[in-house]
């Protein structure tokens, strides 16, 4: 029989969240390379040995941030009541609004944090690919095509994800003065306009079924 320790688990979760918040903030302000695990633990108000219990390496700490972001997206996407492209647009907008409500400085830190991760690392690329795969499967279902035989859903997914990342980085490089949410939504709308005929054909098939 497994004994449950609710208080211990609660404290463990609180420590993990504090470490992730500290890491996100430090990655944004100091960059990934300059951030140390000691500084993350200090910012979180925890002993560095506590950090090691959760994240033995800095790469695993960065990967955990991607993991949590992806998990939240997968949950949101699975519960969607609209087409995949509209769900992605809603996700982009909701995240932008949530962050901007906390102030533009918070938004800039969040974008800078994700932009500072080692983009060539295997673990980071795996999470990028997972975003694209989730999107592609949803698009393929909407379009009524088999991804094994039709590359279009993955192409659209790559355009959406890549456009999102590029736009966020450009916004950050330009000082974060423009409206990032509006810029990100323009990417989604541009992709929708380019492929509206394929989506319309699917909608006609759905009505006839």
C-alpha cells in the first residue's frame, strides 16, 4: 500500500514552480549561458541541493519550461470546440492577453526567456517538433487528409509555429515596443488566407456528409 503525503507533495510542487519562475526570469535578464543553477536557487529562495533534486542540470531545467508550456497547449488543443487553426489563433491570443495584463515588461521577459534557450539543443527541438505535430494532426483531421500521404498539414503547422517564433524574436530585437499579440495574430491570419481554399473544400465535404 502506497502512503500518500499531500503536504509533502504540495511543497514539492511549490518548490518546482518557484525554481521554474526563477529560471524563466534569469534566462530572460541574464541569458541562458550566464545563468547558473546557484543563481536560480538563490532567486527562488531555496537551497541549491533542492534544485538538484528537481533538475540535475541546467538543460533539464530549461526543458522543463518547454515541457510545461507544451503540456498546457496540448490540454487546451484537445479540449477545443473549433477547427485547429482557430484553436491555435485562440491560444496565441489568450497567452498574449494574459501576459500583457501583467504589464509589457513581464511580456518581454517571457519572450526573452524562451528566445534565450539553446535553440540547437536536441531537447528544445523535440518540443518544437511536438508543437508542430499537434497542430499538423489537428489540421489533417479538419482537412480530411492522411498525413502519411499529404504533407500539407505539416507544412501549414511549420509555417504557424515558425512564424510565431520569428515574429516574437523580431519583436524582441526591436525593443518590444509594438503590439506583439497583433503581430502574432497576423501570422495566423496570413496562413489562413493562403490556404482558405483547401479548408473550404473540407467544409463543403463536412456539410455533405
